[in-house]
């Protein structure tokens, strides 16, 4: 049967011009469908736009049987190829969104079939993304022992759908909540970590493929934070690790979440076995009445922090979280399931409507109550869908103005707006009346915990801080304070955490806005407590830059890292139209927010150290790319346009290698091409050398000078030709001549990591060509090795020998390994910037054995992680006592050891082993075959 034959209703066009536009998009549509198309386009700008984009497809689809269309959409989704993953899934999402909306609005499908299509499409999208990405990893040989055939079951990887996706109840603009696991029993013990690394990569790429907003839109916002201990675990963990967590630490809200959990993609059978193992955790054998109070507290917390108390007023009412809303019905059913499901397995169903049905059938609730709640639930969900359909908004709130309610009524096909309002409000009131008595709320205030003498001293200082001088700030903080103190008391080192928070609070110039932000966004409080309890350095950073917390409430703060083009465009949008001083301040604000985001993601295990290094480096490159032309424009304003092709900014050191840490400075060179200019044409003419010296100094000031927003970076220019004695900017020909005829070996070693990052593209290409010429020039291995050993001796004589857990300085540590790697690359004439590639060049010379190269590379990897973690936790020398227990746990996690004692032993063992390898290599230069 055709779509039109199932029609039972249609919207009323709220905007008749838009309705006419919709009909114009679909001129060949059947007459029976014209009211539906006109009404839909006249109420929803978003659906109108989809009709324009998918006019050919939807015109044909509406002539077919709806079930056939559904099957076709899901089959097409399951067959999307890797090369077409992002655009293909986004194209299909448009079609699913448009068809589901029309089937909903026309009454062609009931609610469950609409949410069922949305959920089935989500399942198919997750499954095809997972399979294709796992298949790619298998082809690259990154999943031990896996074959192409294993890709069909995700090579043991599984996605658990949580929340509405797990229950088959996705709404029109839902996030999807996933927990990503893998079956470690499919791998040998020695291969498990390699498999895990690949699955983590697949998870991140899958989330990006689904979540990233492109020109084609997005597929689903993907949330991975329901996984065990999300603040410290990677985005995909083994099933065994998850089982251990739930057995030891699982909380009531996680039990409730697993009511709806479902294996939806990858190795479904393994996922189902895992869910079976959690049965004792989710479904306790005794009647768990404590869950009622837990749920009530959750409801009250939601209402309190979302401002949802008070009488029901339609304008702005939250259909999900507000009084009488969808969440009330879900909690009503879910709490009874938790209370009694351990004793009665029949109650263990995922969907809300089935749960209410079985609760009534088994006598846990009255049949009349179930019927009313089911009816209201379905109608509430339809209202929720229409609110979201208007502009594809992730919202559950009714419009704030009467005109918006009128549009919503028309979208529901109701012409009598007054009756629509009365019916909707009556349903909300009835749901509240049915649900509220069950929870029997008890008015209990959070009491502050008993504080130690030192903690009392800290808290006693707070009334004198600027943030707490206003009456309003004091009032809001008074409500927050007991909960904050209780949270700090629950950390591993309460006095340390409270002391770090004290520094944060002391640095705030005002408190009302921030405290209100805390009150409205509980995750911010969690984040503050987490940071103060784990990362003193980051909390000190927050005390100086509390404004970065504004970024946390953005919907994408915990999303995957954007690409370079996105960051460039984002910063340019922030700087556009500002004067020079405004540019400097805006750039500082922008960098602080993104810098903080990288640190939080690293601290919470969303990214590993190497990713953090690449992200910090990308931020620096984006800043340099944006500032350098503006610095040149500022110089030109006084001295005329830049001579010739202008200048190029060249990154050296850690930035050149793409692995900055949270506290790195920037090692930079400026190289310019003056062309045939003698003097610039400006109010105060300069010769090219003077012009670029002025521009370079302006750049340094732009980066380092403290403004009202702080500074961007410290800058080191000592790697320029002739060091401190040389000019701050060097001409291209002078650079070429110096590197070819005068530079010391250490300068050529430094050049192995050089990388042009800003300036004229052809000039940057020429700089890179000079680098290639220098590094590929044949040289005497004995002299290079002797010079490297001399550098090593000089560092030791200067006292840079390191001790304890110092990751960088001293024999066998990070810089020592880099020195050997750069030496190997220089002798071999290989212009690799990464340590692993440089060490491999030493292997190709026969100078470093393959096993020794692996040891050095693995050690450098460990030291890099330790260095990144250290610079994130503290801006001082690593002191395990200072960083506290939370910091020590983070360090141990990064080093993949049990505790700090194991870390010390592992680090010293590696250091000694690497030092011996380096000693041996530098004592015996390689012998190159004579041509």
C-alpha cells in the first residue's frame, strides 16, 4: 500500500508562504499528499529545507509502500563504504529524518514505528561505521591475528546502545549514548593492548564520522561518557575491565542506565554475554527501596539545577525534564523496575511503554494508571518530536512565546489553539499528579562534612575574597558550599583538593555569574572537583583563567578534536573586524579555552599524550598562522608593506616535531625573502633587515606580552643562525649560506625538527628545500658523533643530568634519546622529524640494532607520556607528594603501571638500559661504505 493510503492527519501551515514553497519543491506530488507537504513546510523551516535537498528521492519514496522504504533506507545504510562513510551517512540521515517526520506528521506510523526507524538507522549507522573502520585497521595489520572475515563482528568490538537508543525510543533529535567494549578473550595476553589501541582509534574515528558537523550536516551527536569511570578510562575498554569496575564501584544511576542497555553493533553475541554477566549488578535480589530515594534526589537535582520548580506554565516548559514531563513517566516505570526487577525477571524490559504494561499486568501499578501514563507518554513524545522538527534543535522546551505555541498547535494539526493549550497543560498536570506521590519526597538539606583544622582555616578565608563580596554572590555560594565541601571531602586528599580550590576561588574577580553557572550546570562542579583533586597545575591555571569554564557548557566541549581547517576558521571568526589590541586579547581568550579543553580531555582519558601533543601543536600553528599576517600588517602600517615575498615563521624543537606539552614554549625562526627591495615605502622606511627585525620583535611581543587576557606563549629564538648574537630574522640566502658553510653540528641536529608553519607558501617551500639540502648532504660520521658526544658532555657539565622521575634531562632520558636519533638521521641523510623514524635511519646504517632501536623508541614514548602528564599536572618540577593521590593515579595510568613505586622502577630500568645503548653507539661511529 502507498504512503497516501495510510494518511490520517496533517499539520496546518503556520506560514502559508513557506507551505507554498514546499509544494513548489515537490510539484509532482500526489494530490492526497499536498496538505501534508504544505502543512509540514509551513510549520518547519528544517523539514522545508530537507524537501528542497531531497526532492527527487522523497517524491519517489512517497509513491512506495512505507515498509519498503524503511527496508531500503536501512539496507542502504548497511552498505555504505568507508570512502563514503561521512557524506553517505549524512545523506541517509536527511532521508530518514524527512521520511520519519512525514510518517509521524501524517499519522502513517504510530510513535513506536517512528522511534523504531530512528533507532534502527542509528544501529545501522554505528554498525557500518564500526565494521568499515575495523576492517581498515585489519588491512593495516593493526589488530593482531584478525582477518577481513573478523570485521563482520568488529573483531570482538561491540557497541552497547544506552538510554533511548537502547530502548528503541530515539527521539527526533536524540544524542546516541554508546559504551564501547571489546572481548579480550579473542586475543592472546600479549596482544590485548595492541588490539585495545586499535579499538580506541576506531571508536574515536567512528564518533567523528557520526558527530562532526560538515557541509552535509551530522548523523548523530555521539556521547561516550556513560562508560565505566569515564573521567579516567579510554573510550573503549575490555569487557573484563568493565566487569571489574561495576563489581567494585558501580553506582545506582549506572544500574538504572543498564536497564535499557542493548548490544547494537559489532560483536553482538559477545555484547549480549557481557550484559548477562551484569545481571546481578543491575537486578538485585532484594526489594531495593533505596532506589526510590535515589531517583527522587535525581529528580530534584534536575529540577533544582534546571530551574524547573514552580507551577506549570506552557511557555518554555520542558517536556522532558519539567513537572509532568517525559522523564517523570520514565522514572516512574524505571524505579519500579529497579525496585522489583531482581525478584521478578518479567519486569526487565527496555522500553517505557512495555515496562508500564508489564508493571500493570503483574500488579505493581494500577491498570488505569498505566493506561493514562502510556497515553500521555505517547502524546508527550509527539509534542517533543514536533518541537525538535521545527529547526532540528536538540531541545525539549516548548516555545517561549504564545506565537510559538500557536505554531506548535498548527504543527499538531490543531486549529483551536486555546483547546490545544488546555489539553496539553491538563496532561502535564495529570502526569505530575500520578507520579509525584510515589516518590514521597523528604526535605533534607545537604550538610557540610566535618572539616579538619587546616580545612577550617582555608574556608575561613573565603568571605574576604572578591568573588564573595557581593550579597548575591554570597547567597548563591551559600547554596553551593555544603555540596562542594562534601565533594572535596570525598576526594583522595581532601585538604590538597580544597587548597587547590582555594587558589581558584581567590583568583576570581567576581562570583555571581560563575556560581550561577555552577548551579545550572552540575557537571562543571564535578569538573572543578576533579581538577582540584587531581591536577594542581591545571587548577592554578583555572584560578587565573576562570573564563575558560564558559567553554565547558558548550555542547561540543567533550566532542572529538576538529580538523585544522575548522580551527583556522573558528579563530578567524573570533578575530575578524578587531583592531590589533583586540586581536591580541581575543587570540588569548581563544587559545585558553582550547588549551584547557585539551588538558581536560587528557586528564579524563578521552585522549592520550600523543594526541594531546598534536593538539597543543595544532593550536600553536593556528595562532601563528593567524597572528603573523596581522603582525606584518601592523609593521606595514608604520614602515610600509613587507619587502619581497615576506617572511616565514619556522617552528623548531617540540613544535617542529608536533609534540608540544601543556607548558611548552615555542622555539621559532623567522626567515625572509627581501626580493630586490632596498627600502620599504612607508612613513618610516626601513631596509629589509630592519623591517623583518621589527616584525619579528612585534611577533614575539604579540605572543609573550601579558595583556588583560594574559599571554599566549613564551618564545625562544636561540636556535636562529649565530644564536643570541645573530639577527632575530634571517634572509633566505643568508640562511642557506650559513647552514651550508658555517652552522655547527648541533644546529644541523636542531634542523632535523624544523618545520615552516606560517607565511608565504612558496617561501615556506623554499625553506623546506634548504632544510632537505642540508640534511641530505653527506658528512663525516665520526665528526658528527664526536660533536654529539661533546654536546652530551656539555649538558652534563652544566648540571642537566636529571634525577628521579625527570623525563627529559640526563643520560638515557628523553633528550638523550633524541640526540642519538637526530645524530642517526643526520648521518643517514634522512630528513625525518619523528624519533622513531630517525632511529630507524640508524638501524639502516647498521649503527643501531633493531632491538635497541625499539627499546629507545618505547622508552621515548613512555618519557613523552610522563612529560605530558607532568606538565599538565604541575608547572613546577614533578613532586609526587605535591600532586596528591589523584595526580599519582593519573601519572601511573599514563605510564601503564600499578603505582608510583612501579613507575620509578620502570623508569630507572629503562633509563639505565637506554643510557647503555647510547653510550655504546656514541663510542663507535658508523662506518659508511665509500662510493
